[in-house]
């Protein structure tokens, strides 16, 4: 049996690293993408010497192209692309981002401006002039765009670039690491930017799966569950080996369908 060549984005820590570790253990040729090459190289002491570490920032088209060119030369094909790199949501509200903007432009010149705004904001809220929502209603759109750039445009950029290499495989697969927080039916204003990025990633999964249906590449999304990582925090119930399981299964299972959203190896609703 020929072993698969698998590229994992954000492979230097968390769920991405664990996906790399499990695939390496199963004999796959793992390409571990790391935004900071040194951080990626530090992980190799826990992996076999077959693992190849490459610099990859999914928000940077040049970095993505460089990796494409180097994999084309070194491997000539790619069997599986796992879009794992992602960022969470800072608890920054619209009010905070307004304050930050005003602070940057004015505070150095006019001492006390920030204090003035800080003290007047609760009064404005009480008066109903500034509604107090803590959700989609008052989140920072600058921050939403930041999240979308990594969690949504990042995978899109990766898919666009790597499809030609995936088509050189006899069984090309794309696995998008999404989240139950993107499930359409349960969307609330809770972590609105992050949730939107994952709903959008799910929509992209459907779009690409239909586009590639007869072109030899399957495209699926999966939710790892709530996992103990830097993003998931220490209270999460799952450890990384459980969080990585479905992605590793989708990468290595003999036959998988296309255009689905998985959790615990089962299809779930969008
Ligand atoms: N943990 C959970 O409970 C949970 C639940 C549902 C879904 N997920 C999803 O699972 C995936 C992995 O999450 P995690 O918990 O393992 O997160 P994590 O521990 O915070 O790790 C995130 C990884 O993504 C990388 N990354 C961030 N921005 C990047 C960029 N622009 N280019 C390349 N790499 C980048 C980070 O690299 P640096 O080290 O350079 O920052 C890091 O390797 C994410 O897509 C997340 O949304 C996680």
C-alpha cells in the first residue's frame, strides 16, 4: 500500500500537531505547516524523521505559493490537505475597539481623553444612546475581518492553490477543521466572528465539494469537539487525541463521501 502525503496547516501545536503525530504514527508522509518555521522544527523531536516541516502562513499568498512550489518539486502530488490553522475570538467589543482607535489617535496628544470616554460610556449606555449587547451587535468588525482572514480566506486560499496538486493524487481529499459553533441552527451572538468564520467555512466546503465532485477530490468539514488546547482552554472535556480522531479517520479511511460535516466520525447537520 502506498502511503499518503498529507499537508496539515497550523501543525506546530494543538489539534494540528496531534493530527500530524497520529498520521506520522500510521506511516503517512506528513508535511507540517508552521507559521513560524522554528516553532514547527521544535516539534520534530516528538515525531519520526519522515515528517517534513515547512513555513506556512495561510493569510499570506506568497507563503502559500512557496509551499505549493516546493511540494510540487519534492512530491509531485498531494493526497490530503487538512485546513486546521485557526484563531479564536478576543473578547473585544465594539466599544473597546472604538476606545482603542480613539486612544491611538488622540491620547498621545490630549491626555485624559481615554479616561473621559471610559467614564462617559456607562452613562451613554444607561441613557440608551450606546446599547450594551456583548454579541454580534457590538463586536469589533475589524476583529471579525481578522478572524475571517485566517479561518475563512485562509482555507479558501489553500484550496484554490493546492487543487492542481490534489488532482495529481488518485484520491485527493480536503478536510476543513470547522466547529459546531458554525452550525446554522444554533447560531447566536456568542463569539460572533468565530462562529461566522466556521459557518462560512462550511458553506465553502459544500461549494468546493460540488465543484470537485467529478474531478477526483472530496471535500468535507469536521468538528473536533471542545478540546483542551490554547484555544479550547483547560476546562475543555476532550484531549487532543480525541479532537484529532475524526480528521485522521477522514484522511486515512479507505472510502469517504464528499460534501459532509462530521463529528465523532458521524455526519452531522450543517
Ligand atoms: N480547541 C477547540 O475546542 C476547538 C473546537 C472546535 C474547533 N476547533 C478548531 O480546530 C483548529 C485547531 O484549533 P486548536 O484548538 O488546536 O488551536 P490552537 O491550539 O490555538 O492552535 C492554532 C494553530 O493554528 C496556527 N495558526 C493560526 N493562524 C495561522 C496562520 N495565519 N497561518 C498558519 N497557521 C496559523 C497556530 O500557529 P501559531 O503557533 O504560529 O500561532 C497554531 O498552530 C482551529 O481551526 C479551531 O477553530 C478547535
